[in-house]
């Protein structure tokens, strides 16, 4: 059993397909016996992934800054909810509590979390596997840009290779399971 952190959008105004993708991710993590680590929110995809995990009997660990608790968006149904003093300490604690990472479609917060984990991996501060779920080509423009960075020597090819990319949730989790042993 591994603790798998899922980064995803917390927007309340998302298309239903993204919410379904998040719920599928949570449920599939639970079916495989993994613990979900999330940003501790109860809205958007973040809420859907936690609900999906719990609906399949999974355990959830949320990590949320006090400012978001104060906005009443905390996942109070979480099996364990850790409250931090800010966003930076939230990311640090999520990295510490997780054995692997999955990034679903999301916005700036998702990218911030993904790049934090990825950057620290390129610096050899951890060797935890990371998978980007490129559902429906959501991340294709970003991946093209990242390849351009590597082509121009702003990103080492080895660093680019640390991030695995999968088109579907089952494929992403298969990759993680392989790397987790």
C-alpha cells in the first residue's frame, strides 16, 4: 500500500467529465489499496477524488492551509486532515507524506504542486515516481513546450524523463505500481 498524492483542480465550475475523471482516480487508487493524499479540499476535482476514494473503501489524507479551512472548503470527511500555516508548508507536507504523485488536469495550483515535486526530484531530493495524466490531450501544449525547453538545454533530458505521462488513469496507476514495486 502506498500513499499517492493527487494534484488536481479545485474550481467549482468545471465540466462534469473532469469531475468524473477525478472520482475515477480516487476509486481506482482505493481499489488498488493505496491511500489518497490530497490538498484537503472538498470542492471541484479535489473533492471528487476524495469522494471517489472513500466510495471504494479507500483511506484519505488531506493537507490544507488554515486560510482554506477558514473559507469552509476543507474536506471534513477526510480520514485525516492536516492543517498547515500556508501553501508552502502544505506542499512540503504533501511531499513528505506521499510515496508517489499523480497530476490530473488543473490550473495554476496544480502546476505549482507538480513543478515543486518535479523540481525537487530533478535535484535528487526524492526519487518518488510522478505521472501526469494527459486525458484528452489536456497537457499536450505544456508537454510540447517542455520538450522545447529540453531541446534548448533549459531542461536536461534526464529531468524531462522523470515525469511519466499517461493518457488514462489506469495506465497512470499501472506506471506508478510498477515503479513502487
